C-alpha cells in the first residue's frame, strides 16, 4: 500500500470516530443544540490539531540517509589496485586495504606521500576529474614505489571522486624478468636462436639465459652474474660483432638493445635503466625471406619500409623522381639540423641556395635508369660552413622509382675533429717549444758557465762582482722559463714514484694556505680507497700549486672580496669513464684531482687556448702564460689527462685524471736510487764532445780547473777518430744531438772495443725520453743548462764510482 492510501485510511478512521461520537451525544442528551455544539467543538479541535501537526512536520528536518560505506569497501576490495573515494572537501570517505597499505588512511588523494612532481600530476588529475569527469596521473613515484592513477567523478550529485591507483609495472620490470631470463623464457629464446642477457646500466650482467652462457663460455650453466657484458663480445676492424670465445673466426652477430624504460610514464633516460640484450646470428631467420610480388604493387611494402627505417639510427629519407620528399626518419632530420621539425616538401629545402640545383639534378639522375648509388657534397642550412656528404641510391621494387637519401649526424665527428685539431696544434706547439728550449739551453749553459768562471776570479766587493751576479740571476730565471717550456712539450726530466695523491696535497697544504690568504675559503676533501699513481711528486706538487694559484687569481679578479676554492681527490672507475662518454680517455681506473673555484670563469672563446704557452688573460706583468701550459705538459708526460669546465661568472673547475698504477711484485713504492759519492779528487782523462763552441769551451775550462785532462772534439766523427788513433780516456762527456755522427752513434762505435768505458751525456731533453730512444746501458745524463760546479761534481761522482767498482772485492766483472 502506498503512503497516500495509508493517509486516506487514517483520515477515514478519524472522520468515522467523529461521526460516531456526535451520534452518541445526540442520543444521550436528546437536544439538537447540544449535539451541534459538540460537533462544532470537534471541528474546531480537529482543525487546530491539523494545523499544529502540519507545523511540526514543516519544522522537523528530513532525516539524512547515510549510505552504508562498509558495502562499498567490500565492493572495492581488490589486491591489484588501491581504490579510494574522496568528497569535494578533499576528505577520504572510504578506501580499500591496498590503499591503506601503500599510502595510509591519513592521506587522501590528491595529497599522497609522493614526490613533489608526482603531487603536481595528482592535482592536475583531480582538477580534470571535477571538470571533465575523468583524469589520469602517470609516473607517480616515492621512495617506496612507482604508480599510475585514474580518477572518475561519481555519486548522485557527482560529489565524489573515485581514485584507482595501480602499481607501475616498469618500476621493477628488470627484477621480474630475472627468473624468466634464467628460466623457461630464456630456454625458448635459446631454441629460437636468441641469446638473452639482462644488463645493468653500468654494463654488468644481471641475468643471462642458458643459450647466452653456452655461446659465451661453453657452459650452459655458467654463472655470469656481475661480469662485464662486453667481455664476451669481440669487434673486428669492419665493426662486426662476434663472440669473444670464437675469436676472429666467429660468425657475425646482430645485437638488439631493448631498454626497460617507459617514457610515457616518466621513466628516466633509457641509458640509465637496465636493458635486455638479444644476440642472434646475423641474417638468421629475421626478415631473411626474399620479398615477393615483383615491383611491390601498392603501398603496403612502402609502409613497412617506412616503419623499418623510421627506427634506425642512420639518417635515411626517400624522395620521388620529381624531387619531393616522401619520408624522412628522425635521425635524418637530426643530422640535417632540423630535429623535432616536420620534414620539408623537398630535400633541397635543407641545403643552402647554391647547392639546391646540383642536389635536384642528382635526385632526378638517380631516379632514372638502372639502380646506382653515389655521394654528393652539400652544405646544410643549419651548418652552412661545414660541407657534408649526402648519399643517394636509386631504389627499385617499391612501385615507382624512388631515391634513398642517407645523411649521417656529424655532430660527434665535428667535435672529435676539433679535439684532434686542438691536440695536433698542441703537439706542434710543444715540438716547437721543445726545440726552442733545447737550443736556448745551450746558450744559457755558456752564459751560466762563463759567469761561474768569472766569479772564481772576483770576490764580493769587486766592482764587477754584483754585475756578474745579476747576469747569473737573470740567466737562472731564463733557465726556469725553458724548464716550463720543456714541461709543456713533455721533454723535461721526471723522477716518477708510486704515491698517493692525498700525501702530495698534504705536503703542499702549508704553502697553499699561505698563498691563498685568509679571505678565500679553502676546502679539501678526499675519497676513500684511492688508487696509487706513478708520478714525480715534485712536479705533481707544481701542478697543484699552479692550479690553486690560478684559482686564487680568478677569485681576486672577480672583485668580490672573497670566494671559495675546493680541492678534491676522487676515485674514478672504468664504469664512471664509460658514463662520461669520453672519446679520449681509455676506460680504466683513475685517481682524479679536481680544483674548483668561484671566480670569474673563462670565456668560451678562450677555453680552447688556456693550455697554450704564453697565452694569458691576466693583465700585463701579472702572468707569463706558462702556468697552465706547464700543468698540461706535466700531466700528459705522466700519462694523465686534464680538462677544464667553466661558466662565466660562476667559476672554473680543472680536473686532472691520473691512471691508477698497480705496483709490480718486488717494486718498492717511492724508491729512488741513491746518488753516488761525488767526492773525487784523483784526476782523470776526459774526452769532451760538443758541437756548440761556447758550451764546449765552458765545459773544457770547468773540467780543467777541476784537475781533469780534457781532450775536446767538435763532433762525433772527431771524437771517434781520437779514440781510434790510440787515445786513452777514463770518461766520455758528450752531447746527444750533433751534426753528422751524433753522441749515441759515437758511443756505440767506441764501446765495440772499450765496452766498460763510462759515458756522460749532456742534453736539454728529458732523461726518460733519451733512455728510450738511445737504448744504451750504463750511461748517465746531465741536464742543460748546468753550472761549473754541477759538471765537475757529476764527472767526479762517475769516476769515483768507476774506480770503486774496479777495486778488488767490489764486485767488478772485469
């Protein structure tokens, strides 16, 4: 029965009761007047009761019907997704157990405990939900996981948002793949001819299929976890990839690289994520069937071809015989300098005006006649100064004749070309600087030697004594400049030791802090487990000193009154070098020295010149331009690398990379040979061979005054003739580089008859370099320029060692 019927029934009962009451009163009283009064009273009281009842109903609010949310919670309870309902005030109305597990009940969407950028995505999704009825938020991340969310508007008054949040499958896809790669999936791939491996971003194998292990090691159950992926592959001169185990005779392989990243969900760079590597024998069953259908008919083959070349890293495009561009893959547009732009109507729109005609003619020529290929040099509008090679090939079998265009992205090649040009220039400048320094050393040797001889005849107080000292001081200053030039040209004499970089920094700290001053903050940090390096500690200290002083000058030139210099030593692994993508540094372990300042920075135009000798940006008189060139030479001669990174107004960082040196068995780190006893006063016969008259005269006078019998010779031929004519000598002092017969050739000829005669070579070149080039054992070196006392002490030490070795019981092998 309806509510209206019930109401009518109630009113009928009330009316019947009233009529019955009036009849009873009329019978009981017998008076019509009393009955009428009673009936009127009933009507008045009934009307009053009805009015009061209606007012009560109007005043009583309607009871709010509260939905039973427990039923909703039971309906949305699902293990694969978090479901939550929020009202317009942003309050959490209900949520399932998965939502409580992931985010807690104290957090209502879109205010969830996720990263700030994820909060922005959730807020945008909520606004879209209220506005459009639906929204989504991909790529949500927090320290505990990754998710994606969808939201819909719901409710009778559309006053609620229903959120469905799913765990992102890409977040741990690599870990989920591990049991499949090592299990049934890996076996299926192996049977199909694919060797599969899951490789981490640092290049190490996380998991490998049995087929991969079989091909890589010969053992299907071999454990490859943690091994370097590239260790199992070999690349020959033709860039073919083969199994390293098979060597040169192995068959070529095709490598498929599948990064486990989801760019649509905000995944990071594919190079920073694990990757699935699939290896198959080249041409084995992958698209290997020949195409059928003659000329190809309709455009189906063309569409497949476009889909294929669209994914290739090679820059490819197709043009018809009329010169219209049919298709260009992203790599082609990137190589043309138009990355992200739509392909033009004609390929000639990519080149400069002068090359439009030749390119158009070439396309028409290759579109007609038999299929041929060739190249044409064009200049792109994006790089009008650098011509590039554009490949053209006539293609048949795709319906109408088309021309395939090939263009390679030469950005990396141009960068390498500039680096090689810079390295070549630095090498040429180094050779020039080394030659100038060597010749100048001969002049300085004569000047310093003459000054020393003159000082033997003048005592302090003489009128000429101070003048001679001034000449000698300026000559020593010039000698210092030549040493810096030799350092830049990598021709200085080094005394390398096996050492730790922090020890060298510690030795220089006292002087560094004094040079920097109190206004500049100086911070020093060291990594743990640094590898040892092999370098000259004195020269390495010079490197640190020059870099820190250069940083100090950069801060002072900024005029800010203070600044910060950071000196750090870092441990650089081979994996770090791979991530750096350097085409110059070999992929091995390094110990790095990094000096960073907060100075003015270096202008981009000057950044490529800072290591050149005599180049400086300092004011005149405040720098010679040899500080960084000296650093460059010392680092390169120590088999290291140095790079400068700078941003104008924000500072510069110099990074020195020295290869880690592994101490050989029996080698003592830091050991140096002890100098022989130089106390010798027994005289001797000396053959002096020097082509420079000034140097020969000074050396002869110095040795004669020291008590030696000196026989001079102007070149190697004359020196050899003196020996062959019966001359007896206790020691040979000779220059290395001379016209005609040089010093080493003369010594080899003399030692054929006198193998035990000691030899002292004089040279301005590096001792290590000379030892490698000369290849003569049992010789000593004296670096030019030298003083009168230095050549006398060196000759005395050698004769003392020779006479001592010749005494009985000294171990002589005569």
